[in-house]
C-alpha cells in the first residue's frame, strides 16, 4: 500500500476548472442554443494542479512547480491548493494567463466549454524561473511530470527534472502529451493512454494486438524507460525493453465521469513506486483508484482511506 508522507514534486501545466450549473427551459431567440439560467458554480484545481491535489488526498507531502498568470485566477488556484494541503511554487508570468476551463451544465448535461489559455512554449525568463522552482523542490521521493501540452514542459524544464532526479536518485514518472517522446528520454516511467500511444508511435491502436505492437515498439525506443498504457475499461498494460510485461484487467464500475481519472492513475503510480510496491501491486492499486474516481462527477480526488478500503474489499 502507499506509505503516508511520501514526498512528491509535481511539475506541469496547471489550470483552474470552473463549473457553472443551471437549468435550460428554452432556446435563445438569438441562436439555436439553450439559454442556461445559472443556479450555482464550483471551482477546482485542474491539470497538474489536480494531480497535486490527488497526491495530497493520498496523504503525500506535495510541492507543485508551475507557471501561472499574474491574475486573479492564479491567486485563486494557489488558495484552493493551499486549502487542499499542496505547497505551490508558482512562477507568476507577465506574458501568460492562468488557464481556465469553464464548463456549463444544464441539468446533468454539459452544453458548452469555454477555454481561456495560452498555448506556447514558455519565454526564457519564465522557463528559468520554473527550473529554479524545481531545484528548490528537490527534497522529494518521486517527481511526477504532468504534461498537458500547454507549453510548460520544455526541453530545459525536463533537463532540470532529470538533473534533480539523477543527483538525488529519485524516480521520474511522466504523464505525456507530446507526440515526440524524445522530450522525456531518461525518465523511469511513461504513462500514456491508448490515443497518446498511437500519436507517439504513428501506429494504429484500435485493437488489442495493435496496442501491444505499438507499446512494444515505443518501449524499445525509450528503453530503459518503462511504458504503462492505460486502456480504459480494458485496464492497463506494462511494457519494458521492447516487451509486453504485464496486464491488469479493468474493474467494472458505473461510469459517471472520466475527467481526471488519468491524473489519479499517474499519481497512484508515482506514490506506489516511491513506496516500494512491485509492478503487479502498482497496476492493481492504480486500477482500483481509477475505479473510484470515475464514479464521481468532475475532477474528483480519492483519499488514502478510500483506496485502502477498496483494496481490502474490491
């Protein structure tokens, strides 16, 4: 089981997830869209910030290194993380805005999403500041890089992550979005989903055999990095050194919302490996955590007590 108090440093693209809940009883006279009367709203950390929040819920000691805008959303995100037990080492950028994703619901149905974001590589000043923040968070048992392809995970940032990991003998887990995995070379584990595996390999991943072929190829190219492919309802598959090593079957659960389930798996993987768990136990625990997360709406977190209960009774 995951040991309480594991020190984890999370690096990546952070965002503020906003939810507007309302009801729709008529169509707008201005366009063929529903008019939603807002009844309530909720804001939660998203992206790498959600990963950090997940780790805190699993009783880890969490430092989060990221770039935000010099704006109200960045300050609000930092406050939400502090309330959730996360120590945020934020770089306040003069050239970027804090990413916000606003989802609008009418009843139980999402009718629109509005994204406010900057998608470009960090400018040199922000990049250096983020590298310094990572250096200041070097007292970790594991590093998790949560890349949402918004520009924070650059070659310089990954060089700093690898330097810290090498100096302190710390494993690095990456949840990848880049199609060119050379950016992540030298890390311990890559955790793509099936679509990400297909994009990186340039191979089809529609069938189980195609997934196995693409996973074997990419693990051979990235060796000695292990590749753990999440396959939704079909579970997970582990590859290493060009070989298919291990599977763990998916757990049948009622699916309410898959948002953030990948973050839950990545965090569980990082903390479990830092706790010394072997691969079969890691995959089983990560599947159990994902099974809890998908039964909840929005970017939900899973507590260590819940995970322990699920492991004992699942």
